[in-house]
């Protein structure tokens, strides 16, 4: 067998194990009975250990040594070899036993976080979180870094990302976005949303709406599912089996719909992967920043546009005939675009969202460096919300316990959300050049031209290029925050005349 | 590390892989979107191959050689070694590649069977079934047998079972049960069940009833789930995560409830396994005959007793207040005990049930020996139903396509159902000796004395003893059909005065 074929065979094995892990993870969140937590931790640890053993097999190193530098390789072969090398180097630095212990711990921490959040009691999660931070530090030490431990964690989720690259980016956004938020707070006329808050919104209507919108965008429900879970996510083992979740609140019909559009964005990306590259690293979705660009695209750039509100109004009226009787598209549009500092990240508006991320980013830096102790965390969290957003959580469930990420050991993950916001604006701006009828199409519910553009330029390109290169190929320009800031400025002007 | 500890470590690994397979199987039946079938087949094949590789590791043979014949072993150690030997011998006879191919095929066959059943078109399933029979024959040849190929298949599901042991047993049942059925058909007064058939029964009420009854019996829903699937089954990875399903028909409220009680029987068995023996063969449920004894116990011996009908009547009235207004416990009891030849095995009454099994048993013998071709099968099936039960299927969906088993490659499995019926009667007869208040307890819905008896005598004993020995330990007598025949005679007499 040729070296490259053997490499592909081994990568397929690794990918299959990853698919099992995805399914176990989905089941744990959505289906698993509570008492099964401890044994599920054993399953996940086993899967993680089996994957790690294969990723670190010395034969992988030999094969890569043989293949690297060959001159007869095409674009896809080069990508597979590059990605396999990254994965091999990252994996060989983590001892098998450490990976297995960490997986077991994460599974336990997820349970204590769920309980803590439900009981609004940080102390239930405290010890597991402290241990998660210890695990993250050890992980960073194993992986290695030049300047900061935290850099090693950032690099896991977006190759090459560092504090020195991120700091100016967040500063830039803060410089341009903070004044916008301030003008809205001072001078903007807050829209009347009493029709939303003074009604109760049945789950059944919300489910129908989520389903109809997701189908219309182009999510294929013969190759996926919609369910409910505490923390919405998109998972599932492969492009033929993509499973996303949302959550429902009777007080707020927007959370479930926009959560559904967010996960539909992730889901259509997964379903659009290049199928001839199944089981190959080059065929996978390209990192978290790009993934988030797809979710943000449908949730915000499309979902919160006036055109989308025109199209979706009849669906709203169908799902909630009485409550929507006197509502027109512009009222809907204003209601889904309220710019207002708030406590919950996943419900934040586009303007304030990146400030939520910035707070987590600053806190993660402090936790990893040891400049912030776990016991000081809840207060620090509340203080930063007060300082940057002018709102202070009254309990931990809507404060420091709101996000699932740390319970899963995903420290260094949050900044990719902001990258996603920037990429989404840049991609849509480029797509508009090719789709002169874009606004008209959205107002008609004809989402396929935009989805097809993303299929061609993003989804179908898998991980053949590095994320930044993919953005450059798709848009003609290197990643930059400009398109996002322009988009936000324009929108806030139309909404609030500021 | 001691040989025995190493054996346990390896057995744990094998068990964990089996747990993953169970979860994948459950998900395939209950949750998986349709397009995912092909890649799910890859998952199952991978899991099957990984398990097989470990089961056939030569080191297992070495360890067993070292351990067998040692004199310092306790009951549990001896059981683990005996069971590991059986598994090793069975597994080493099947080549890894063959097992993987068969798993892939079974996954595909399950899809074509589902489609064929839905479309009522045997031809959709025909080729896959023919291939399944080929796989079964090859499997038998690999495993080896003394007299008949089919013996090797029977032995998979109940150790030591052969045609020469089963033929007289079915003949015996036929000799004593057939005359009973005949007298009922000729002289019995058919109960009036128009209140059942002339009503439509909402799924919601059926679900509530299934849930309440299963909880009352003692199924722990913190360690399990109830869902719906085409073919009801009980699965899930381990005693903390036991998942059973049922199905609902608006025309028949009994199918879902008695199906639920059946699966609850399987489920309580799994939940009652000896937890100190987690991951060990000795801690597993003891073969299919014993398993079926637990499902049949709750479904029939308890569920169709007059005492149970007395207790459950108020639940029925709660779930279906209008429809149950004029119904008393005796009417309910007569309606759930109609003795009448019918087409569908899982809906058959206790008296005719074993004839359904006998037909499948005879057909499997013919298919494996080659005396019956797949193309002749649908007609042969219909002919035998006409001959032995006096009813002829009008379509394949309610005939040869009704059962999932062959689509999963489970040929040789059906006879364990009849073993289960015999064991259940024998166990309840022994339990009654220890529980003089049994009938009173059931009529009060106090199921815990009987469940505790089963926990102590059956569930908690795992697979420490061979099935026949376990029955003997629990009941004081070797397995025999007498208790079952006595029970049936007595019941038919009370119901039909014949």
C-alpha cells in the first residue's frame, strides 16, 4: 500500500472514532437519563483514549515524514498531509492517560455545571471548574507556547491565534462599537416591544416556526434532526446526520427562532461538506471561526434583516395568529434588533455581542495566568458586566453559569465567536457582489442563491485552505473587521437614526 | 498484574465496546435520520470489528489457559472464566473480516426490511434476506455443529440448545395447547370487545398509561427512557441507561400497554443486574430465555391477571375517562385475554403465541437446510398460518415481513421466546410459594414483593450460573413445560369454562 493510501486509511479510522464521540456527546445532552452520567463518562473516556492512541501512533509520524516535501501532490493531498501533521503534533504532545482523565473530568463537570445552573448555585460547579482550569494549564504546558500559556489554548480552536493578534482586534471593535452602543442608549428611540413581552408564546408555535424557517433556509431534515436541550448546539456524527438543538421560553419567542437559525447555519455548513472527501481532514468544516461565520450569517445578517422580516411575517402569523394580528414587518424587524446591553450572551444583540465575548476573553486570560482565583470569579464576572455593559447579574445562573463551554473544558474557544462575526459580514459583503438581487431574494424567501454561494465558496472547500486563506479566496481580501463595523453602523443608523 | 486482573481488564474493554454498539443500535431505531443509514453501517461495522479483534486476541486464549483448572477460584471467578471461554471460542471461529461484512450487511438489511414492510412489498427485502441466510449458513459452518447447521445458530442464543432438544418441546406444547385452542374456538363464548374495537384510542392516553404502569412496576426512569419505534425493543448501554420502546395504534390500546409491560420486564431485569460485577460477563443478564421470562412475566402472568385488571382499571379510567365509563375489571380482563388465532406474533394471546414461534422455528430449519427457497417463503409462511392457526395473511406486512429479527441476522433466536414463556410460569409458580399474599398484592398494585423476589433470585444472580441451573436454583426444579401448561389450562377454564 502506498504511504498516502495508508495515511488515508488511518485518518478514516480516527474520523470514525470522532463520529462515535459526536453521537455520544449529542445523546448525553439530549437523550441520556440522569443516572447514566458516570458510565457515559467511561464511554467518552474510552473513545477519547482510542482516538488518541491512533492519533499518536508512531507510524503516523513515519508516514508524514515520508510524504512531506513530495512534489507530486495535489491541493487536497497537501491539505490532508498538512492537517494530519498539525493533529499529530498536537496529539503527541498530550499523554494518552492525561487525555483520558481530562475527558472523564469534563463529563463529570458537565453534570455539575448543569446542576449548578439549575440550582443557581456556583458552589456546586466550583471545584470541577477549578480542576478544569488546572487541566487547561497542563494542556497548554504540554502543547507549548512562545509567550502566554493562553496562546496555546487559543491555537487549539483557530490555528495561529494568539493574544497579541486578538488584543488589538477586540480593542478595535471596542473603539468603534462602544460609541455606537452609547449613542443608541443616549439618543435612540427604544422600539415598543410590549406586544412581545406582554404575551405568552406557546412552545408549539415556536417549534413550528423554527422548523419552517430551518427547512426554508435549506437544512435537510432527511439528514438531520431538531431537538431541545439546555444549551443549544449543533452536533451529530457526519454530513448525513447533523443534529441541532434549540430551547424554548414562553416569555420570548425570538430566542428559539434565532437560536434555530444560528444552529441551522452550522448545520447547513456540515451538510454542505465535500462528500468525495468523507473521512478526510481536508473534507471537514474549516475551524470554529468559519463555522461561526455561517451561523451568524443566518442568525443575524439574514435573520435580522428587514427583508427577512417581510418574508417571515406570514409564518409568524400562521404560528401565532392572534398575537401577531396587528404586527407588521417593520415592527417585527425593530423588535428583533433592539440594541440594549443585557446579561445573556446567546440572547445579546449584534452590537453588544462582542462585548460579552471580550469579557470572557479577559477573564480566561486571568484564570489561566492565575491572576484571578476561581472563588473571585463570580464577582469579577458581575463587575465586568457592570463596567462594560452597565448591567449587573442578580444571580449566577444568568451570570457566570450561563455558558456550557468551561464545563466542557473549552477554554480559549469564545474568541472564535467574534472571528465568526467578522467573517460573516465579510462573506456576505462579497456574496452581494455576485448576487445583485440578494435583498429581493431574501424578501421572497429565496435563500438558495445565498446558500449555493456559501456551498461553492465555503462549505464545499472543506479545510483544503487555512481559514484566513479561505476567507481571502472567497472574498478577495484578507480577514478584517471593516465589513462588520460598516454593516453595524449602517444598521444602527437605519434603526435608531444615530 | 495477575492473570485474572488482566482478564477482567480485557473483558471491560470488550464490554465498553458492546455498550457503544447498543447505543448506536438504539439510536438507529429511534432517532437517526433516514439518510444516515449508510454511514451508521460504517459505525456499527467499526464497533463490531473492534470488539471482535479484542475477543479474538491470542492473549485471551493464553490467559484462559492459565486460569482454567485453578483451584482457588470463587463462584464469580469461575463464571467469568467459563463465559470468557465460551465467548473466545465462538469469536475465534469467526474471521474478523466476515464479522465486519456481516454487520454492514445487517445494517443495510434493516433498512430494506423497514422499507419492504412499509410498502408491503417482499421483493424489496428479498435479496438482502437471501444474503442474510447465506451469512447465517457460513456463520454456522465457522462455528461448527454435530448434527444440523441450525444447531450452531440455536446455540448462539441459548447455550447448548439443539433441534433434538427443541423438537419434542414444541411437539409437547402443541399436543397440550392445540386442544385447548380448539375447545375455545368450538365451545368458548367470545367476550364482547366492541367497546375496544368501536372506539378510537388517542396516543396521548396510551402513553400516559404505559408510563404509569411501567413506573408502578418499578422501572427507574432516572436510569432509562421510553420512546416509540416501529418494532418495540429494550436496549441501551448499561443498567444506568436502559431504553425501551413501544408503538401505538389508535385502533388498539392494548398493544402499546402490553408491549410496554413486556419491555418493562426486560428493562427491570437490566436495571437489577449485580452492579458490583459491572463490565464482567458474570454480571450480565443470563441469556435470552431468562430475559424473555422476565418480559413475559409482567406482560402476561401479571399483566393479564384479573388482579392486575382490578388495580389498573382506575388508571384506564384516568387516561380515557369517557371510553372507560361503563367498563369494569372483569370486562377489561376478558378483553385482554381473548384466545383467538391471529396473524401478528407480538399481538398474539398466550395460548396461540407458541404456535407463532413454532412456525418460525420450522421455517428457519427449512431455510438453513436449503429445503425452502427465499422465493417460496411468503407462500410457505401463509400456508403454515392457515394450517396451524386457521388464518391466512392477506399481505406480507402482516405476514412474513412482520418481525425485525431476520433483518438483523437473528436466525435461531425465536425459540428463546418459547423458553421464556415456560420459565416465566415456572418462576411465578415458585415465587408464589414465598409470597402467599401475591394475588392480593397485585390487586393493590404492590409489585415490589414480586420484583424483589426476581431481583434476588434472578436479576442479582447475573450470569453466574448457566440458564438451566439458574432456573433450578430459583425454583427448585429443572426447566419444564408443566407450570406453563397448568397455568394456561387453569386460565382458559376460568375465562371460557372449557
